[in-house]
C-alpha cells in the first residue's frame, strides 16, 4: 500500500477526518495541512485503518 493510501479506513473514519479538517480550515489552516492534521488525529484516536487486511508482504 503506497504512502498516503486511505483504502483501509472505514467510511466513518473518513467522515471524521473530513469533519476535523473542516474545523482546522475554519481556523485558517491551509487545506493540505488541515487534512494532514485530521488524518493524524484519526490515526491517534483509532489506531489507523480499521478495515481487515494486512500489509500484503510475504516475509
């Protein structure tokens, strides 16, 4: 999975990130930075993407 890929996130997590990003944008944060902060917040709260599936790597 390439860096920045959001396939493992649930719809609820994506809505949460959008809502958080909107709040940052209202405070004057740039769109790109607001999105970065929003996903960092979702990752911290939920521990990353919640959809099943591993890294896809065979060690």
